[in-house]
């Protein structure tokens, strides 16, 4: 093991950050019809937006579902472990199932999409490989692409995780604008933690000011 000195550490960190910045810039410039289709589906959803994925994609998906809900759209992360053992019954025809996968070949995720299709839900793939089994299974596909060589060590999901998270944030931003989910509405469903405490202290909100 070769020790890394301060100069090397800073150089490595700057290169990693620059690669992630380049990835986000490429995503931004590539936004178009596919993004609009998926954003519009989320805005018009009258059911629940279910999100699924495995591994790192599951971590991103869980975050996505939470932020979607905080943006005014009912959303839940549906684990493939639970979904493939009976819990996929929760998926209804008015729902969306959003599947996250860089490679698009995860068997469990693809099985979940097949079940959602059978149950009449609308399926969306957020995927790097647009020729993958997942992309072929889903009705709508939103490409989320990042260079393989930008992954840490060439294989650890790092730049792709940033890319997927950022694309999810962009979708949530559109949903938030569409729903008009303001601080007053948000305070009702998020009274806990530092966020809830900050909101309750705002005098222009129902529970704010000296009445709290």
C-alpha cells in the first residue's frame, strides 16, 4: 500500500469532482422529450408513484420516493424483496412504477416491472443502457447516462449515483412546481426534526410564531 500525501489527495478529489460535474453537465444538455414525458406522467399521476431498484439504485430510489412525496406526490419505495414475495399486490392500474438500474439487467427489478405491467400500471425506466431488458420492458424510458470510467475504480457506482440522484431531483422540481406544494402544506406532513421546528417558527404559517 502506497501512502497518499496531501497534494495527491487533493488532486484525486478534484479529479473525482470534475468527472461528476462533467456528468451532470452532459445530463443537463441532453434533457428533452424523454424527460418531459416522464415528468408529465409524474405530474398527472392520480395513484401512487412506486419506485424500485436494487443495490445502490435502491438507495437512490428510496431517496427519490421520499423527495417526491415531499414535493406533493404520493410515493413509496417498493423493495424487490417484498414485492416479489406478495407485496406487489399494492400496485394498481392508476399507479406508476419507476425502476432504477444503471445496467438494466437486474432480474429482480425486471420481474417487478413485468408484474406492474400485468397489473396495468405505467412503467418507467431510469437506465443507462437503453438497449437493456429493463428498457425493453418499460413503457417509457428516461436515459441517465454516465461514463463507466468515471465510476470509482472503474466499477463502484459513484458518478452514476450522482447522475441518477440529480435526474430524480430534476423530476421532483417539476412535480413541486406543478403541485404548488407550498411550505404551509409541507409543514402539516413534516412537523418533525429540525425542518419541522424551523417551519413551526415561521410567523406566516398556521402554527408559527408565538402560538407554537
